C-alpha cells in the first residue's frame, strides 16, 4: 500500500517522471553504502533484536508520511528524506532478517521457508495495491492528502510484525568474531564470494536484474496515467497483477520446487521476467498489460526465491549474514542507479522505451549466464 501511495503522491506533487526515479534512488541509496557493514552486524549480533529495532523505525517512517500528507504540508523533499530514512532501516534489516530464516527452520526446509515467506509477502502485494488504489480514489480532500490513510495503515501494521518477532525463538548458529575489525570481516566475505563461482555468478545476475528489470514499478504510475489512461484503481490492479504472478511462483516453488533443479528454475525466471517487461513496454491495452505483469511477477519471484536459497545453502554459517548482505547490495543497493536510469530515460525518451531497454539488457544477460558461463555448478544444482 505504501509503495503505491508514495509513488502516486510524488507524481501528484511534481508531475515529473524523473522525480519518481529520485525518490526510488533515495529509498535505496543507504543500502548501497551500509549493507556490507550490516552483514557483519548480522553475523556478530542477535538477528531477532536487530529486526525488532528496524521494524520499529519503519513504522515511525510510515507514520511521519501519514501526518505530513494528512495535513497537506508534505513537500517532495519530505518524501525524499523519509525514503532515505527507510533505506537506512532496510539496510540493517534485510541481511539480519533473511539470515534468521535458517535459524528458524534449518537447512533442509530452507527452500520451502523462503518460498512460503515469499507467498506471504506477495499475497500482500496482491491485496495491498488494490486497496490503496481504491482508498486513494475514494478518499476525500485534496490529491495530496488522499494517500495519508495508506501510510497510516502501513504504520499500524508493523505492530503485528513486532509482536511476532517478540514471540518467536530462533536457534542461533555460530556467529563471527566480535573482536576482529569490521573492515577485515567485510573483506573476508567479499573474498569468499569471489572464490565461489556459484555465489559470484548469481550476484552478478542479480545486479543486472536490480538495475534494469526490477525498476519498472518506479515508472508504473506514469505508464498507468499517460499510456493506459487509468486512475489509481487501475494502477493498483496492475501492481496486484505482478503480485499475483509472484505469489503463483512462490507457491510453485514451495509445492513443487524439489522436483526441479535450481539451475533450471533460476534460468527460467531470469528469462521470463524481462520478457514480460519487454511485452509490457509495447502494450497500450490495459488487459494485456495485466497479463504481462503476471508473467513478469512470476519470473522475477522464481529467480529471486531460488537464487536466495542457493546463496544461503552455499554459505558457511559464520559468513551467511555477509553473503546475504552482498546479495542485498546488488539486489537493493544498486536500485538508485536503476531508478535514476529508468526515470531519466522515461523523462527524455518515454516510459515505454525505458522499460524496453531494461527488458532487452536483462534478457541478454540471462541468456549469457544460462548458456555461456558456469553460473551454477551441476553438483550444486542437483
């Protein structure tokens, strides 16, 4: 809900496609600089406590946006600043939260756990944007104040997350030394990732996806209004369609993932997602666009869920936080570059061209890694 409302608010305030890119970049720029130290922190300290702190900070950020929007005093720089604050909290949150998964379920059930976690997340992606679109369209007041309720609901929802974190009791695995300098531990993690061809290749492929494929939602508000001529409810349906595709992929992995080799699923997902984006860029029909987004969501989640599991299984216990921080760096930390490039291209060449360029580049990268590189060793894919 907040993602849709924030994008809609920014476009109402500025009517500039490139500003959508600026806000997207602001929300992930802290991840670019802080994720690697956050991986060391996740390996050193209690992951559950770290996550409770970060979720509390994210609740406060959503509440601040709600107040500013409701009283119609919000300005573009407010959104930029609060997006940066959320990026700071996420930089600390993601490595710790993802590394905690194996402490909850163990190594044997990790693929199912990642897939089921993705199912919950993507169920929200289906319901949330649709509700947000309806609330914004049906709200009273100015266009600036209408998204406030979405931000408020998001803030309140963090109470359920925090209570859940207080209840669960993970079984911590062996952590790293707390006396060794942080910089030395960061170098140790990078060196391991460089030596491991499996992790190295997946990180590179994830980086391509982050910069050129995952950024299409940044310009989706402009695509909805300017190309398809739909309102916030139409945008909500489009974002929900991507969530439906992702949820379908997550259920598929949880139920049937053990029947297929991880290499095959990663390859399929890495080609399917940008193909959907490329088809979306050529669409001017709302129903066809919905279908393209379902395909995109399915492919993206198939790639992300399986590659996440492969990286965790291939990582030693004492390095898992750092390996996931590297994945977070290329997955989310490179988003500022992707958000800026797609926003700039959309502003100067059109929103459809900006999505087409990203789709073509990612298809080329996926084909190369699938067929012309050692991107998954056979013994790891079995």
